[in-house]
C-alpha cells in the first residue's frame, strides 16, 4: 500500500482511521479466501462497498442508492491522497486524473466483473467525476455534455435486461477521453467489442431484447409509429415476446426514449438519420414476424414462400425497395462457380429462417457500429491531436455458466489477456518503486497465465487458429470435426491446461461434445455446438446486395459489400480473428498507459439490497483473481509510507519524537522503531519511504498508537477541563464586575433623579406661592376700579333723575325705547341703500354695520348678490354666455397658477383671429374632414423637436381636430384628432409656451408631442380644454409646472425652465434642446 501522491503535511487522516474490517486487503492477516470474503461482507454490512487491493478498487454492488456520491463528496475527494480518505471510486478516478494532468502520464481505468456487478454504473461515476473536477467554459462544457450524453445512446442500443441485471451491457466498451495541457476534456473516441447480436433474434426466459426496441414502442409519438407502421404492444412482435418479458418495473421506457433522442441530437445525429435508425428498428421487428412455408412450383420443384404478405409490403415500403428483389434474396441463394457461372438454389423454410435471422443480426450489429462511428465523429478532437489521454474500459467479466459456448470462450480469452497485463504491470510498478527507493528487488513467484493465452491465440497452433482453419477447410465441416481436430493436434492435446473426453477418457464430467480449459480463475467446460457458425458469421451475398439496392438513407453505408461494382470473392475475416485483432490492439493501447483497476462484485443473484451471499461472492473472488492480486501486492513488503507521514502518525509512541521532532524525518522514524524494539527484518529504509514487511507489524503500531491516543486523550481532557474551569472563573469574575458596575451606576442615577425631582417640586411650590400673591393683589385692584365706576354711574343717574324728574311722565320710557329702536333700523336700511355696491358681479364691497345688525346684514348681502347676478345674466345673448363660460374655464385653469392670467381677464376671446371661416378654400377642405366649426385660429410659433427653433404656422382648432397649415398657402401640414390628445402642459410663468401630449400607443403619433408658443396661450389652452372635453366626453389634464416630460420620436426627454430674472419674464422664451433635455429660458 503505497502513498504515491498528495501532500506530506497538514491533515494526517488515512485509510486506517475509523476502519471497518480492513480498508486495504494488502493488510489482511491472515491472507485466506475465507478472511477475504469475510472482510468484504463486514464492510458491505457497514455500507462500505469499496475496498482497496493496493491501488485496485473492489466494488460490491449495493443495489440501492447510498449517500456517498454527489458534488459534496466529489469536493471531499478532489486533490486528496489515494489513502487519505476511505476507499472510493472517486479516489482512484482523482488519482488517475491528477497523474494524467500533472505528470503527463496517459491513464486507463479498467472495469471488470460479471453482469449485474455494477460495471456500467462504475464507468458513469468515473466520467461524472472527471467532468466535475475538470475546467469550465462554453466549449469545454459542450465536450463534457457530448461525452456524458454518449452513455444514454450506447445503453439504449447496447444494453438489455437479463436475469442478472436490468441494465446489462451486452458489448464491451473502451472510451479514450482526451485532455489538453490544462486537464480540460477536448474530445474522445469510443471502441466497442463483441456486441451480443444473437439477442436480437432470441432471448432466454425472463430476459429482454435491446432497450431501444421497447423505448421506440413506448415513447415514440403516434405519428412516428404510424409512419413506421408499428403498434405499441410489444407482444405483437416475435423478437420481443418470445421471452415472456416485455415490461420491467425498474425501467421507464417512455422517459428513456426522450432521453435517448435528446442525447442523439446533442451528439450531432440529424433528424433524417434518427428517423432512418427508427425505420431499421421497425423492419427488424417486422422481419421477425415473417414465417415461411413450402409449396410446389410450376416445374414440380419444392419452393418456399412468405405467409405474411402484408408485413412484407410494410417492410418494402419502409426500406424503399422492390418487393420481388427482397423476396428473391430471402427465399433463394445464388452462388458463383469457378468459371463465373451463377447457380441459384431454393431455400427450405429452416434455411430461410436462418437467413432472415442472420440478416436481422447483421442489420442491428452494423447499425450499432454506425451509431458508434457517428458518436466518435461528434466527440473526436478537432484540433491538436497530441493530447493527454484517460481511457475507461468497461469490459465483460470472466463467465462460467452451466453451458458455455463460443461467446464465453471469447470473453474468458479477453479476461485472460487483461489478467496477464494486470500482473505484468503490477509487478513492473512494484519493481520500479523498489529500485527508486533503493530496496533490493527479489524475484516473486506468481502464476503467469501467458501459457493459457498462448493455448488460445498462438498462431497456427492455438485454439482460435484451429477454429479458423476448420472454417476454411473444404468439405463437410461441423462442430464435432473441429473438436476432433483440436483433440488430435499435438500442441493443444498435450497442453497441461487443456482437457477433453478424448484426452481423459475416465473423466465423465466432460461431455463428448465439450473441451475444458484451466483458466486462472478456474476450470471452464466449453460446448462446441455453434462454434463454426458463430465464428463464420456469414451473411448470404444476395441479402447484402438486396440491402444495398434499397433507397433507405443508411443501408448503403451499412452494406457496402453489396455494391456490384465492388464484387470481392475474398472471404471476410472470422469473428474469432476479428476479436483477437481487436484484443491485441486493446492490449497495445493499455500497455502504453498507466492502468487503474475497478473490480466489481455482485452480492447476490436477485438484485436485493443488504443481502450478501457468501458462495456467490466467493465464486467471483476466485475468477476475478483477487487473492492472486493481493499476493502480488504483498510480495516483499506489504506496507510503505513516506517518512514524514509515518513520523506524524506514530511520533507519540517514542519520548524522543513526542511531541515534536526537529531533525530529519528518517532519523525520527529510526528512533521510533528502535524504541519499540521492532526487529530489523520487519522493515527496510528507502530513500523517501519506510517499508514494512508484515501487516502484523503495522497493526501492532496501530494498536500501540490507539493505546497512546487514550493517554493523550486523557491529558487533553485534563487540560481542557482546567482551561474550561479557568475560562468559567474568568467569565464569572468579569460578570460580577459588570454587575457591580451596573448596580452602582443604577443607584447613582436613581439618587440623582430623586434629588432633581425634589428640587423641581420645591421650586414649583415657591413659584406658585409668589404667583398666587401677585394674583390676589391684581384682583383687589380690579375690584377697587370696578367699585369706583359703579359709584360714579349711580351718582350720575341719581343726579339726572333728580334734575329731570319733573319733565317726564312715568310711561314715557318704553315708548322712547321703541322709537329709538325703529329709528335705528330705518337709519341702518337707509345707510345700506345709500351705499349699495355697483351692479358689476366683480364688486365684492358691502356696507359695514354694528355687531347687533351682523346677521341681518349678511342675509341682505346674499339677497343682493343673487338679484344682481340675475339682472346681469338677463342682459346676455347666447354668444356672450359662451364667452363668459370660456372666461370661467380660464379662471378655473389658470387663476393663481400662471403669471400671464391676470392681464388676460379683461381681454375678450375672439377665437378666429385670421377670419379663416370666410376663406372659401378652407371651407371646401373643411367639409371633407368635418372641421368647419372653427373655435380658435391664429398664427403660432411651432418649436422644432430636434433643436427648439420656431417656425410660424397657422394653428386651426375645430370641434373635431387641430390643423397646422401654411399661413400663406393654407397647405395642411398636420391634422391631429382631438381624441389623440391625452394632456396639455404649460408653465406658471409669463410665457406663451404650451405642449400637446399625444397618445403614444398610436403608430401615427410616432413623432411624439408638439410644442407651440403663442401670446394668446390662455385663450388657446382654454378653448382646447373645452373642445377636447366636449369631443371625448372625458376630462383632460392641464399640467402647470416648471418642468414636464415630453415624448419625441419614441424617446422621453425632460423640459426644464430657466429664469434669468424672476421679476421680469419674457412671453417669448428662448428654447434649445440638449440630448434628453429641452431647456426654455424666460
């Protein structure tokens, strides 16, 4: 277990902390198969599904979602040492990515395991991690999206539901992701291996065909299915219903169809190409429904015919081909003799079915390869092909079934090659580290499976070579003749890893039609039935030519050998030789990269979470060669660690190194090991690392560390408790000081407030006493003065009565009083008559009176005002009343609001100042627009919107519109309906400027508002206000302000007044526009 990357300081957390079982099986002690499986189960029960074997990750499928993924976990593992955190796929992905980015070493991640173990999910996790930790940017995000979107497409066309896995990959996949010098993805290449195309025509009970068929039927729009002449019921198609399983609870085919179609669009598939793919899927389903029967032809020979004519018509329509040509290719076979003669033979029903199935398998297989090519064209690197590369290999695991055929033989051959490269690269890596650290390298005994690889692939003598030779041999060739051939071959029959019934006649465990190979993962018995046909993988030339003749968009690309111009008699390479060449290229590619391994294991056969079946896991541990991996890793020294990290972790075990060591780290580690009396043979010193031979030594160090950590924890607790009590005392002391300070302050404030209140009370009582004394004195003086007056009055009355008593009678008083009252009333009325105000309604004067006559005086005034107003109105005719109404409106609008209003009160409103009503030309034009009722007409100055310059124009206001005309020619410039005017604006100053605000929503008013200057602005605005109100039946706003907004040509500007002299403003202002401002100087 080597620490290869990451910092050497800071946090010292490692895989050994909080470990359930053993996080790295290299440290397993004792190293047995039982202990290995037990350790996996213990970690699985604790939800730790990942375990290391050195830098190999063993992943046990949990069959449920675990909270160990997502952005937070990615950030946690990003840039961390491989052994700094618990085992995880993120850790090995990060280690590979950083090695590729920082050290420019091409990487590959090899994922293997049997179906259902989680290989596909593991590859997704790796790609998601790399996408998350790499850079950002528009082009980078596009490349990431395309790389990630390739998965849904490949899964739809290459994955299927099996008994072991609902999303089983039925092909091998290797993806090279290319990065630039910054570590950002720039493209990639996908290579596929050995698609299980036999699944197109046959599935075992409980399994399904490839996902894409069910997605098309469930998620395709009705119009698409109608065009393809398909129904949504999968049971209507033989290729889909034969297994008895069409729906899966864990799969939403309708939703997945939308995801697949979106992914294809992201990857650059055109709509025509996508439709072409759907058509090929549809004709495969329809081909599966076609059955053949025999009949006797006219010449008396037996022939074969198709019983489903309607289905055949649908196929021909979708493929855009002639029916006769397609029928001929399905029911007959033509062969070319040595002299070029063509011989046509009629097929029997079984051969016709074989040809039909072969055609469907060929169409789907080639369609899949074409999809992969399009994906590669989309994600390939466009510029600078010399980039760093990280490969992800999702390949089949070792397979041992009760009946093993050609597919298992090829798959197990692939795994033998992968095991060979794993052992070679692992040993090479170990040896390089030993040499780098200066440790003596000793030879390691291990099982080298190169002998098995030679048995299978050796040229001219291997099993594959014999199979190809038998396929090419003239005469009758069968699977049994192939078995006889390898049983009689000297190299194969004498090979120690090959057995057969012929070689071991007493071994009845080997059937007569089988042979057995002793693989590194166990013995596998292969049944030879089907080896010849599957290796030949032939398609009749007639079918290839028939497909090429179709006008379908893709078929000419899928069947280029059907072109008559490219007629080639050379036999195509066999499936075995093709796969052998592909594996050789793959091995060359992997050997050029630094490998990283993920071994996946399924805990049970039923996809149940939390269920661990020991026998199933033990079987996978054997054929994955995991114990062999551990033994190779443990050869020599089981554990190694940088001196700095080792000293940082174990320095508390030695008094000389605790708590701090100030010398070289290597010397400190030496002191530590010597103090613990560890035998020298148990460790070795490298240049930068300490190497420990036995895991037991490491566990002893960990146990001593755990015990010491308890002592250290006790010291820490003691110090913490003391510090905590000291802190508590300081807090209590500070709190007491604060409480005392606050209490004293509170008491002082209360005392001050009491003294202040007392002083105020005393002062108030004293001032009250002084005031009361002064009040009594003034009251006394007032009474004295009143008494003097009363005495004087009574004295005068007494004196008068005494002098005049003889002259008056006793009842004369009341009469005199009544007379005086009447006289005063007459005098008051005569005074009112003599001083009546004028008959002008503007005269507000009225004779004054005594307080006794105030109420009567007010009543008389109101009567007089009403009488005077009635008399005044009686003098007017209709026109005068109209003018008076205009004056009243002007008063309501401008009184006390505009400086120009008072001088305009006495000036009568004439309206038509140019006598335009008498103009014959205007009369004729006005009748057409109903503008003959002129209310106001005068020559005004119209201000230019762009620069504020004035232009004289004739302003004509009628009951329906405003017209602006040339004052000489009467040519109409503008006509503005009164309904289009929304408001009016004037200033409060002594100027003649006013603005018309028009409806902005009307496109005819796009030039915007109008500005005018007139000496008769009060009359013009008053008449405008009245006419608009009569025409629209709505009140219109007249805004009087020193600034207001204007709309010119779609933009809003602000009109501002500037006053040079407040005492003298000009009626003709100076106007100028500056950008979005319109300045008016008055």
